[in-house]
C-alpha cells in the first residue's frame, strides 16, 4: 500500500534525524499510516549507506516557491 507524499525519487533531502543530506530511493513500507522511505546517505570516505526513515523526517533542501 502506497501513501501519497511529496517526496520524489532521486531528489536530495535534509534528513532531520541525522542532520545529513540524503537521496530518496523509494517508498518501501507504511507503518502506522506513515510512509517509510529508503534513502541513501554518503559517508566521508565516499561510501554510501542505505537507511529507512519516515517521510516526515525528510525536509526539502530548497524552500518551495509559490
């Protein structure tokens, strides 16, 4: 079951849980009505780590212009 969110694949977001910039990969689950996203975080040595975080912890890097 997918939940509609404003998160888009391949877009970079600030993950407030870690304070790092991450790239959204795909929505993987819905837990208690919250969309869970697989994201990829770059580590200092160029390595990458994939994590699953709630969509509400992802904030856009650029403010939306209306």
